[in-house]
C-alpha cells in the first residue's frame, strides 16, 4: 500500500479554510492556536511511517487523554471499574449533565467528561503520584520523554471549567466520587492539557493496533482482551454525539479532542493521527474527519 501517495492526495484535496469550523474557545488558552494548522501521521505495523504538514507540531490532546487514563484504570482495577461508569454511547454532548440525574450519577461511558472524571477519581485512589505516573505511561507508550503538561492550558481550563466543576460536584452528591473534588479536577485538567504531536500520538496508539504490544520493544503492555474492549468503546463512544457518524464515514475505532486532534487505529495495520483545530458543531475536527474518511476510502481497507 502506497500510504505516502494517499496522504499526499489528502493534503492536496483538503485545505484548511476559515469557514470549515471554529477553534474551541470555551477554554480561552485553546483559542490562541492557528486555525490553519493541518497535519497527519500514519504509523504502520512494519515500522514505516508517513506524514504531511504540521505532523510534528505539538497541540493540546484534550479528550484523547481519556483513552490513556482509561487504559491505566482498566489495568489497575479490572472490571471493578464498570461499577462506576458504563459503556453505552451517550448521544449527548461531551460535557452534558442531563443524563446523570436519570442514571443516578453513573456516567454513560469513560469518554464523556463525567466518565473520565470518574476515571480520574479512581486513579487518584490507586496511583501513588497520578500526574507523574500518567506522564510516565504516555512517554513510555511512544518511547519519547519529550511529552509534558501544558500548564497554561490546565490553568485556563481550571479558571473556566464550570461545567466540569458542576459534573464532579453533582456526582459527589450522588455518591460516585470518592476524592476531594479540587484534586480530581486538577488531575483531569492536567490530563487534558498534555501536548503531543501527531507523530507521538500515532506511535502511542500503536498499542491498540498491535494487540497491546509496545510498537518498538514488543513488550506486552496490556492484554489483547483489554485492547478489544477499549477499541470497542472508541468505536461506539469516541466522538461524543457524532460517534455513529464517524463510525459510518471512517469505519475505524478512534478518539477526538477539542484541541482538533483525532487518532484512529486499524488493528494489525496502522495507527493514524490527524490535527486541524477547526471544530464542527459537535466538537470534532472538521478537516480531521474528512481526512480520515478519505484515508479509509482510498486505501479500500476496512475492519468490517
Ligand atoms: N478538557 C476538555 C473539557 O473537559 C476536554 C473536552 C474534549 O476534548 O472533548 O471540556
């Protein structure tokens, strides 16, 4: 498969234009990003890599971090975890409060904010040094120590994250939060602030395209069972209330973030990350969705 030619076609066909969408502004620090950025990086099972554009520039991974925290929580807590968070698609926006009351404080899935806040709470209970442990895990996955929290993004979200504050407090009132709410939010805002490039993300997500093995060393980091489960949740819940649309158009498990990044995996073949900060009304990268749809169309490869 000539992936580089396919990526070149995508780069030529899809140019960033100001009317494609809007950069996330509810976290003021995120609104400073150049909306015209566009990069893509595809890492293959055989160690080859293909890229274009701003694929080596760091951006805020935001909700993509929820896959990393879920992976650690699943490893440490196993199925205990599912007592506090479900695995059903939500069909509501990522920061919605509406279902929580009806569903007694049990979030629909680990990729909406409420679910990831519960995961953050459970990690606070079991990890010695959660912020450090998370960074170490992500650095190890992509074999790259040059990955850090962006303190200005974390601070900006801490200052303006009213809905997340509401979510954690509401779940605390309903008994599904154990730790101090400020500590949980501090961890959650930091996990979302991690800055990574498309190249780093694609390498980290090889875990989910490579049966749980580290892309470089072959070490088994998580069991293939866990990969099956996490990929399934990405497939059904990775794109908020647009998960069905992404699944229909792209046909791969993936996860997006409001920083404009999307990562998707084709198990046993490749992992791919794309970044374009202009978001569609559902909060997913408008150009990123188009680029990935074109990738799976032009390769003609499908998991189905
Ligand atoms: N930090 C963001 C929030 O909680 C993450 C949202 C996202 O990327 O979907 O609002």
